[in-house]
C-alpha cells in the first residue's frame, strides 16, 4: 500500500503566511512519519485560477525549504478519473440530477435542525418526465444520494470531528467535478493517507471520508490520518488575507525579509527551532503543536519580537 502526504493549494494567487504555514506543517508531518509529500494544484475552478500563480506558489514553497516528491498533479488534467468515479456511483444507484439554484436551496424548507446550506433533497425523487422538462431550462448538477446523516471522523489535533453528510454535489452543472469528489478520488489514487490542512476545512472531512468509503470500501475510508491545523488570523481575529498587508513572500522580501527569515518566524510560531526544516523535523511532535490560531499584524511597521513578520 502506498503512503503519502500532500499539499493542495488552489492556484488563485500568491500564497500568504497562512498558506505557507500549513504547507510547512504538511512537510513536517510527512517527513516525521517517513511519508513522501505530494503537490497537487486544485485548479478545477477555471474562473479562480490565475495563470502563472501555480509556478509562483511552487517557487515560494521551495524558497522556504519545502520539497515535494515527483511532479505536481493538476486536477484540471484528471477529469477522466472523476468521471470514472461518478460512473461507479451511478451504477450503484447513488447519483441523481439536481436542478436547484443556490437561492432555491437557501430558501427551501428544511428539517428544524439542519445546518444552513445543507441540501434539503428537493430533486431526489423527481420523476422522469419532470427531469426531462427541467433539463430544458437548466443543465443539472449531479448529487450523491447519501444515507449517512451525521458522520464522525478522528482528527489528530481536533479529536473527533462530527459533521452532517448531506446529498453533496459530485459534478457541478457546468460539468466540472466538485471539490469533495476530486479530493477524495485524487487522495485515494495517489496513495495519500495523511491529510494536513487548515481547520476551516475540518467540516468537509466527514463528507469526504463517507464518499471515500462508498467508492473504495470501509478499510480505505478508515486509513487516512487527518490533522486540521490552526489558522493564521489578523488582529481583528479574521482569517489572514491579502488585504491585511505584506503577507506573501514577495511582499515581505520588498520589506527586506528573506525567505529564511519568514521560514524561521513560521517555525517559531509553531514552537519549533529556527533553521532548516531538516533540523526542525527532529524535534517535531504533533502533540505539542499550539492549538490556538496564530495572530499576526502584517500591516504594522512597529513590531514586538513575537510578531516580527
Ligand atoms: Zn435540486
């Protein structure tokens, strides 16, 4: 059985400190457990992909010492894999067409305790005639007929993550594979059994593990180790973003901060010794990682020692 970790950015702009910190953690988790680290560009959303940004992301990751095994993977080149997975689910009777707009889903009546945004099942039982008629008005998305309800997965840092598995979208109505499907198929086919990512993505994990079980069996579903890591926040407690000031390697280098300096500050924020990653990995212990978000103030020019980014 293959075994690997992965870092999977969307090439929609330069990586900021939060992205770089998560990438660094992916590297540390993989290296400390003897796994190769794969790089996968999640470029299915053509509207968000910015030409050249994948190359810049790769360069920035290398500049802070993050290395990858093999060639990067591009999701846009893997549609045939996603199509095959949908075919498999369809044969099992687990796929149906959905004609709802986002607005219709938001406004639909739902069970009293259903979380906002959960699909209420409107199109699950449409008849053939109605589907034929609706297809004239709007191309359908494809949804999974999920029977899970609440689903629980183990996380190295968060403990247990419980989430609702609703009838998630498999293929969007423009024909593109949806995020959850692509992630599940890619992780499985490339042998990824360790997923390190920002804890804002934790809520999608139960859906992904459930889908992985449907496609590849219960054993495969239980074989992935998850670590959802704390985010980097700005002073207002919001997720760090480009508008917060100098947050990318390029912007920081204009302020005279070298990639090594940035790497060292990221390591220090994790309680790890400054220096090459190969050195940091020797003292890396997931159980001792900070569980709180890291707050930075990139706009401020006057910084204390703890916020010298
Ligand atoms: Zn629908």
